């Protein structure tokens, strides 16, 4: 089927929205797409190709494996797209490059010069919603004149808007030969950044840096004391079921190969354990989740071990580390179509361990022509998540938009995902309200009084300045006042409710 799988990575993707998880073999010698027939058998999709793909062989082997591909539906058409690092990283070339899915036929079109993405070599990337608008964004780590981090807000149409570099504070140091992941480390409902690798601005030191998101997509470096590594992989999971997301990462440290389980204490500090799993290095790959369904987090680690240990290990969780339980499903499901876009909303689920703000959400949509559209591949009947390493793309808020007609929706559902990456059962609905009049009749009203905003229905509120920057976000109950801690001036207030979305211009005095 492939002939050679050395120095490649395996990337899960349901490219044709049939409910089965397909696979990309990516990296050196060109990518291959393998179609899953639902019975565990795979066949190669002949017309699939990604041009100019980044090689991970030769001098660059053992540096990048995870983080050079990203999967999400960037144009909200119901089919997952691909972002891949491209070009020769030793010749100042690099990705990321966006490939848009051509309707699930197994081909992808490169979105070249008009995607809004910029070249950045030698690094990795993470995909997730960093500004809480329900659209997938991209954060890229690597070299532009020096090592740095850049972020791109997804516009929902297959293009991106580059975030101001000031969204990272002046300690934005960046790395290469490492990994970057999005994780809600402080359990406040927005995605923070964990970054490993070697850093030119830090005299090529091996680092493990943490940047906290203030909720509007601005990040501030926080001193964590975590052991630095390169050639690394990283993942997150609440491994001890205490409600705080922990870090698991591996790579080459100043003392050789190491795999670290960093237990989050909930106060900005970590307890680091480096003897639970072997010392993996060299393009290390790690995953942390409940693989065997016993409600305890397990750890997978792969990478060369200098001490002669196994290069591939799965460590089963122990009850002494904390037993998890499934979260509850969301309630009050509503869907409204306007101008060819259906917006799905719901009320938050709950969990015995994970704080409500830190819960994530996954949506599936069954269409009348038999497609099964998912934000994260999952089984609609059982709620079992089929691609645990895709959870970073899960929704951080209680709304989701899709370019689809109301008449094409046969059924839809939403599930809650907790900090242990365990999903609830799906709450389901077959109702979609269609037509501008229905939206208008229940439209939300926004009122501004000096430095407060009120809405007449429960809403997710975003305040946007006229440079397009999100300066404040909040979930506001009907009749409650939202204080605006912003400079005086004109702003747009966007309020999204179960009945629709309204954007109003307000003047803050």
C-alpha cells in the first residue's frame, strides 16, 4: 500500500465526512491518503497529493514529527482541510500552507498567496480557537529573522487575518526543533500555549515555555520552571482527575532523553515527574488520554531511549492517580439558518472534575445525503471520540456555524468534552429554524450605557475595535450588565444567542 513509511507521521482525518477516520501518511517522499471503509481496512486514494511538502529526513530527522500538520474545517463547509509545513527548512523556506478540501473527493487545492499565512521555517503549529469566535485559528512557532511565535485568526472562509505581533508580550522568544500545543492550563475557558524547543533569542537554550491567554487572544509569558527539551512532542490531559490540565512532554534535555509528566497544581506551579515513563527523545511523540475506557488517563510515548528501554510505550493509568467520570451533555439545543449559514447553539454541560469554563464541545451534523460532519471525529450513537489527538480543534464556546442549508440538516448533536478528553453522550435535535423573519422575530437587542453593555437574551458577547481586534469577550445573561474595560472610542459589539447574531456599533465614553 505504501512501500515505505519510515520518517513519516500518521494524521487522522475524516476527509469525506462518512463517519470513518481516514489516515494521512505525511512527511518525507510525499503524503498519501488512506481511506477507511469502516471495517478497519484502508485503501490508498490515488488522486491525493500535497505539493512541496516539508521533508523530515536527513539532517532534519528526529526534529519534527508532531506539529507539522494541522486538520480543521477552515472554511466551514463541513469537510476538514489541511495545513502543512512546506519547503526546505534549511533554505529559509517553510510553511504553513493551507490545502482546502474539494468536497470530500480525496483531492485538496492549495491556497497559495491569498490565505493570509506567512512563511515561518523550522517550527511547528497548533490549531484551535484562540479568540473564542467559533472559528479555527492557527498558532505557528519557528524562524522569521529569529525564533518567534505568530498567530492567525481564521475568518471562516479559508483565509486568515494575521494577529498583531503585540498579542504576545515582549518576552515572545519562540523556538524551533520543538513543539507547540494549545491547552487551557488555568481552566478559565480560553486556550493557552505550551512551547518546547531550542530558542535563538535565549542563546539556543532548550526551553519549555508557557504563555497564558487573557481571553481575547493576547498572550503573556509566565514563569513555570518546566524542564526545557528539543526534538520533542507534547500533549495535555488531566492525568490525575483533579480538574486541572497537566502536561506530558518528551525530548532531549540538558541531561539526555527525558519524558516528563508535569502535574498542574492550579496555582501556576507544576510538580515534575521524570521517572514515570522512559526517557524518550529524537522526534518524540506523546499522547495522554484514556485509551482503554477505564476512566483513568494513560500515556503513550514514542522516541529513542538511550538507556536501552522500549522506544514505544503505553503506560496504563492507576486508580491512585484519580478516577474520572463522564461529563453531562449540553442542553437547550437550538439552530438557526441565515444567509446560507446555520448557527448551532446550546447551554453548557457540566463535569464533576473539570470546571465549567474549561469544558470543550464537539458537534456532529447528519445531512440528508448521508454525510456525518464532525468538529472532532466521534461516534454519534455512543459519544466515543475516534481521534483523541484532534481534540485541540474542539469548540471552546457554546456555538458553531456551518455553511449549510437548513433543509440539508437531518439531525445534529453536541457533546461535552472534559479535561481527561472524555466525551459525554450527544444531545441531539432535528430542528433548524430557517428564514430571516424567524431570526428577526427573536433577534437580540444590545444597549450601551457609558461603559456597560446589556443584552435582552443570554448571549456570547465579543467587543471588537475598528482594527478588527477582539478586546473583550464574555458570556452574559439576559439583562445583566457587562463592564467595558476599554479605552474610550467606537467599537462593534457582537452578541450571539440561540436565536441569532447581532452586531451593533457602540460608543464608549
